[in-house]
C-alpha cells in the first residue's frame, strides 16, 4: 500500500489534537493520494487556511480526520529545502516514514 506512516506524534500538536496516532498511515490529503512527505506538505500548503482533511488507515480501517495546521516561523520550518522567508502551514511534531509493504 501507499501512504505515509506516522511514527510519532508530539504532545499537544495539531496532529495529537486531531486524534492522529503513531501507527496511522496517511493515504490522502484533501482527497488527493499521498505517496510521500512532499505530497503531504503540498496538500496541506495548498489549503491556505482552516482545517485540512486527512484520510488515514488505522487497524485496516479507512477514516477521515480534520487537522488544523499551525503556521511556523521560518526558523522552525523542519525542511532545509524551503526558501528563506517562506511560511508553510505544517503539522509540527509529527514524524513520518514510508510504510513497509
């Protein structure tokens, strides 16, 4: 299967507040398939404000959760490839990995 495995969720993070847990696999963001972290970030960034709809698989069951991402300052952006001055809406304190098939 495709998707992004959540390996860790930070306490009090937007993901934790939405009910995401380690072991969940994110398969869609706003109805679009997610194959890697880039797809996830693009999907979150495309929605300029408000909640983002994530489709996850937990215990072989698909479900949809709503997450309200936080805006991070440039110094907090978790990716070095982001251009200086860019502000992305992301889910801080969430670690992901490609699921093993």
